[in-house]
């Protein structure tokens, strides 16, 4: 069920869906947002995310930027499922995941990453969302 939710092709925003289907458009990347980020269309606002494996620290570090380019989150991210860290090749962000949010990063392989600094509160959020479905 978790994998289905993260891999879902249903987007939150009808306008974003129409845009993606009709022309594959992505809004202009805000100034200061790195070029390797992924655009995430949200229900009320959009944001940009990126994750990378930091070898010398053995961690996955992710960043989230809002629609105007300000940093929302810049933290070490941990797997929601408590499993091993995703391999660098698995850090592909799924822009169409229904559970995605500025603090919840869904990967194309169905796994979810949460920020270490508020892991417990975000885990509760994801748990509650999954129970409600």
C-alpha cells in the first residue's frame, strides 16, 4: 500500500496535472534553487527537492526550497520504514507522490524519507495519513 501511494500518478493540483499532461511543463526554477532539484506540484503551493548521499558522513542529505527559492529544509533524512539508507542510485524523487510534502520526500522506488531533526512528528504525520486511506 505504501509503495502504491508513493508511486501514484495522481497529482494534488488539477492545474499541475493539466500542465504536465499537455506539455510536460515545469515552472521556472527560482533564483538560488540548484539545478538538480525536482519540482513538486502541491495542492496549495509548489516546492523543489533534492537528495544526495554524503559519503564521508554516510548519510542522505536532502533540501527543500519553496516556490520563491527560500530554503524550507536542509537536513539529514532517514528512511520512514527504518530500513537501510537508500543507495545513491535510489535517491530519485517522485514528483507525483500523493504523500509528498516539504518535509516528506517520496522516492520513485516507493520509499519515504523524513528529516532527522523532526523525524518523530513527521513519522506520526505519515502514519496518520496512511491510516486515513
